[in-house]
């Protein structure tokens, strides 16, 4: 590890959970750390926005305990403020509510008999075909059909995927399905369908997920990231909020930004760890060759708009959150059901999530869009217009990496160029262009910082 006499300087771009945990790792490794964050608060997508006495999460963000080292660390930092919450996710499908992930016994209950038989036959055929023909799917549509068969793809996946991403599955990379969708064999499908007749005798994958425990706080996700930031500061790290980076000289490892007082600041660290969107990182580097800059412009993120509603009801929904297939929103969470304290106590709070494009009706959340959201909430029996006490809109232009067909090539160009500059690492959800949970994002930050520490020590 780096000795105290050296105290090399590391800059971290972005104060989400990845950047914050990377900062803790750097400080424990004996490095000086400054985090540069564009927003007025820490947390990134895992933050919470305070409005009045309440905190509004930027979506559903809770900690898993799968990474034992990180969980122990966060538990120590959180202390008694950590709340254990049994996973209780739902999905609304065909006018009924089911546990999520959707069990196949629920799926087959809602299928017309003819569709069910075709689905099973299609799944068996897909399994047989996969066993005798080895071929790589050209896109997400082909991957879904290869995994589930054409009838199930048409019935369940095609329209929802198209609606969610604004891209038809045939225009999404097959890699997305490989990373995000579990492989389901015909044998698994039939076994689960049969075993669902004896739910007390067989433990399936779905039942183990039902028993999963999540970790939260009375102020939502924000308290966790705030405590992480407090620990960074306690150990001597600096966090610059509302800081606008203007340029990064990647050859000389020099960064310029405006601080919250609009003063120009120049820093020359020993290493930089970036968690900001990878295309934004390239745009800040004037030394990037033209073909790299062009490739970075082809890398896309799906924007999100989140509507935080304070509702004049003690409770609006069952469970922690529910997915919706045929509404203008795709997920609604009720943090009070996870232990968040709401003021007044007679009210509850809804987190209504949508994917969108910058500047469209969901992003702008004007009167007509709000009415559509209210109408859908009312039709679902969640709340009426007169129940809404407050409405707050939160936005992020880089919500989800978009694995559009062909995304791999421009991403590879950017990563190859960055590989020529080993003291600048891009990681995390946006920086690594991937889909980690909170604990995996923290692990990515820690691992990347350990790599930088070794490189600095070897200079």
C-alpha cells in the first residue's frame, strides 16, 4: 500500500455509490482523495431528494447482503439506522397481481389453453434446436426466441421490451438478454409447472427470491449514501459538490473544473477514477482522436423521469414495489412499506418510474402527462387525483445503458483508447456501461481503486 509520506492524490469523478466506496478504498489505501460531483448532493441514481420533511428516492434502490465484505462495511457505517426488509415485489399482469419475478405457475394461469400449449411446444422446440444447432443470435429478438420459443416471446416479451426501451427487440443487442435474462430450458419450465402443483414440497428459484432480505433506512436510500459520504469526509476525503468539469487533459492527467463558487480550479492528480457516463468522459478529453470521439457519441443511455407523489392515504399499495406492463409508468414503489417515515403520518409516498427521452412529454411532466399518470393510478386503484398532496419530478439523462444492436463496436473503440491511459479508469454503472446492483457497483469501485493504487505504487 501507499505510505503516508507519499500521499498521492486521486480524483474520483461522480459521488454515486461506486465513487463513494472507491473513495473509502483509496483513503484506506493511504491516498489523498477528492470527489468531483456535478449535482448538489451525493448518491447519483441511489440518492434521495428532500422535499419538505420527506425524502423521495430516485427509483427503488436497496442494498443486498450478497457481498459479505461490503455488507459488513455498510452495516457498520449505518449502525442502528439500517432496516431489514423482506423482498416483496409484485407485477400487474392481465388485471391480476403476482409475486415478481413472475412464477410460471402464475404465467400459465393467465394463458389461454391454446396459447399455453403453443408456448410449451415452442419452448421444447427451442430447447431441441439449441441442442443440435450452435449459433449466436443476431439480436435480442433472436435471443429471446432461442431461450423461450417464439410463442412465449410474442405473448410476453415483445411488446413490453419495445415499450420500455423505445426500441424493438430486433434492434437490441443479444448481449443484453444474455446479461439480464435468466436462461430457461424446456426442462426447467415443465419442472416448475408440475412442481407448482405441490408448493409445500418443492423449493424453486422463485421461492428463494421471495425470502430475500433487502436493507434500507427510515430516510430511504439517501441515508446510506449520506453516511458513506460522511465516512469519506471523516477519513480526510474531500467532496466537491456542484462542480462542473470543463476539460480533462488525459495525456498530462490534468483536470479543470468550476467549483460551487464558479471559481476555476485546476488539479493534477496521480490517477483519476471516473464513474460518470463514459461518453461524457470522452467529450471532456480534447486529446481524444476523432474516431474515438465519434464512437463515444454512438454510446447511448436511456433517460428516466421519476414522479414523487405525496398521497393523502396511510397506505396505497401492497408490497415494496409493483411492475406494470400496460401503463404509462413501468414501476411504482411505496417506500413507507419498507420502513421509510413519512410526514404527516397519515400520508404515504409513491415513487412512479418511467423511461423517456430528454424533452419528451414524460421528461417535461406537463399537465397532460400528469393527467395520464393520475388516470392510470386511479384505474389501478392506487390513488385518486384528490389524494395527491404534492407532485415532484426528478430526472436523469443517463438512467440506463442502452444495449442497442451494434453498441459493442463503439464501446470497444472507446475502451481500447482508454486502455492506453491506465491511470484513468472508467467504472460503475455509467462509467462501466453495465447494470450492477448497489453492492456490485461498490465492488467495482473498490476493485478499480485497488488497481489504481497498485499502479501508483509501481510508478
